[in-house]
C-alpha cells in the first residue's frame, strides 16, 4: 500500500490516463505557444511532486528537452540526493547536481537562522540540529504559534516558543534555500532558452505553502490542480520508482527530520485532502467527518484553518501592485 | 492603565496604519481577518512586554486572545493575579 492510498475516497480517485493527457497537452501548448521556449527545467528533490512533474514534462516534450537539477545543501536528508538521482536515471534526462551549501553560507542563511535560534535557546551550537513546528489542528483549539525544536549532538531535545522577531528571522533565513534554488533554475533556463517548472500540488498552491520568488516562482505549474492523493496515484500510473512513490512528504528544509504536517498543515496530507475537497465542494463538516475519521468539530477547525491560511498567504499569489493600470501590458498578457 | 484602550491603540497604530474606523472590539481576530498569525504573534509580544506578564503556551487559546475584549479581559486577570502574588 502506498502513502497516497492509506485512506481512499472515490471522490479523490483520479482518471490518471485522462488527467495525464490533459496535462501533457497543456505543457506542449504552454511551452511552445505561450512561453515561446524550447524545453523545461525541473528541480528534482527526490520527492513525489517534482518526480511526477518531471515525468509529465518528459511525456510532453521528450527527455532531450527536459533538464533536471539536483540542489542539495548541508541540511538535506541523506535520501535526497540518492532519490533525485534515481528519478534522473529513470527519466533518462540530462541533469546537473550543485551543492548550494557554499552559496547559502555566503549569503548568511545558516548564520542568521542560528542567531535567531540562540536568542531563545542560548545553548544551541554548531553541531545541533533544528526544526520549527506548529501544534496539531486536531488537539485542543489553540492559536497558531510556532516553536523551535533543537537536538544536541547527544540527542537531547529542547523546545521554545518563538517570539515574532526570532520567528521571522528563521523563516527569512531558510527562505534563502528556495530562492537560491530558483535562481539556479532560471540560470539554466536562460542559458538553454527553456522555461522553469513549479512543482506545487493543490494543497501547497491553495494553502500558500511556498516561498514567494522561491519555489513559488515558475513559468508553469503542471500539478497545482491535483490533490496530494491524486499525485500519488499519478506517480503509480506513470510507473515511477517505488522508493519515490513510498516517500512520505517532507519539507527537507531543516536539519531535524520534519514532515509538512508539523511544519505547516497541522494535519496529515490525507486528512487535508479530504477536508479541502469537501470544503471546495460545499460539503458540511458533518458530511466530511466520517470520511476523514474525525469528529465534526475537528473538521470545522480544519475548515477554519484552510480559510485562515488562504487569507494569510494571499499576498504570495499577488503580482506586484500598480498605482494605475497599464492596460497595454495587461492586453498583451492575455494574448 | 486602560488595558483595552492600549491593545486597541496598538492594533490601530501598528497593524492598521492608523485606520481604526472598522475595529469592532468584540469581533473575532481570526474571522474578521484583522490579525493574521504574524500579527497575533506581534500582539502577544506587545502585551507581554508592555504589561510585564508571561503567557504560557497552554494559555494561547482563542478563548483568551480572539478579540480586543477577550484579550484585555485575560490581561487584566493576569495583572490581578500578579498583584495578589
């Protein structure tokens, strides 16, 4: 049983053949006719989303017009490089691997992050590991406040609530990772006359789980309309390696193991898929609760959090605001 | 010290850039969209520093913090407990 099939629900079962044909057709039209580029760059983390996007791009344009990038850094999990190499080999595409640790060190990513962590946990040292976490949405209702968790070299863990300045500095510093990666993706896209793909699934796109001008920047986002369970189904349909199909979602951003649930979504991806689908289709918490194996009030809490995240991250989807419209440019964008 | 007035003033001056016309002191921060999670974190920092109180993790509930009125009531209770101690 794969991760995506842990909970099944007919409403989220994807007709993968039809969906993949639609995506492949759209990629071809978008790259050639709208973007006027000759191929696509895909950053491959070894996770399910980027692997599915890479495979769909290859189906659309062929392996010679897809360029893969592996961009690990010192906090990446040991699996990242191995699994990203696995998908590169599986797809038969040209790819380049660049360790971005030196770039991140030069811009101060680790220094700013560690300085902020030490402001709340003074003993945090160079050999410690860290992550930031949110409380679960399924426990007692609480305000959404991040804590930092650190682990000493001998395995001792400490946790502290983050005040605003430390929280903002940690997030700002770690956002360098996504922005540096995107800078390198566009370097290769520019030199090859290619366009850049973004790899968010529907949960990430809808809930703003991306860095503006980091992983949120792209010319095309081929699976932004697919729920996470549907991405797993698509991976199986496309015949991706089992090790990738079975990899749980991870942020791979902090040095301690961290899943997307504790970092951002606060519920499992299956629960969020079901609640998000239910909310999008006007279903009440009473209807969704038995499907998600939750209490009605828990579903209502997830619904409220979905709305709150949409409000909070709306600006991440916004284009730069203009004081007056420039209609000629808007007209050009439409044609 | 008027706790409610100070909290409201802080929100108007620092989060709403001086536009306090639409601030309903009983409105839910979460539902009205006045405060996002960052604004909420900012407000916790303000009341802890301004009123010299410490707020425990398990006190961070909507019951205590989801409106100007609820927040000022909670802060006043903390101040009263501190005065007795």
